[in-house]
């Protein structure tokens, strides 16, 4: 799942940047330079969205970037991130039903059932 929100990049001393997401209260980061600030913005956005989901909080809609008011010398850009890479890799057991012949053939071939199921689900859902 991808998330995209407008972010305000505010230049600080020595080439550093502070990054805020106006739609996401408290979602703030910084970087040593513009490239680092963009990387940090993608990361904090992903972690913030995952945190909202885990706490079952509503995920706000992204604002129209053209409506945001800026401080002098700052700029706004859209930040996009792949949220799934920030999810915890907590595993769960899931019972599945297979035909006996398929189960036996897979076991003889030493196939990892969990691995195959995970790969197939990721492909089917078009996620990383």
C-alpha cells in the first residue's frame, strides 16, 4: 500500500531541513541536507500511517498541495512511501485446506508451505 501526502520542507542552518506534514498532526522529521530530509520524510510517513492503523485511528485525507500556506524560504512537495515496508513482521498461524495429493507432493519436494503462501499472496496483492 502506498501513501502520498504533501510535506513542507523548511530550510534550517547549515543546509539542514525540517519536514512537517500538515495533514498528519505531530508527523515531523528532519535531515542533514535535502536528500536526507526526503529519505527521512518517506520513513516517518510510512511509520506514522502504520501507527494510525495499529491504533485503529482514522487516516486523514491528503490536502491539495496548492492550498498549503508556506513560511518564507520553505517549499512543499508530495512525499510517497510504501507503507508495507514499515509494518511489523509479526507472524500468525493460518489453517489452510489442501487436497491430500497436493500436500503429499509438496512435502516430498520439501516445499515450505508458509513461504509459498506468502509469496503467492504478495504477488496476488501486488505488494512487496
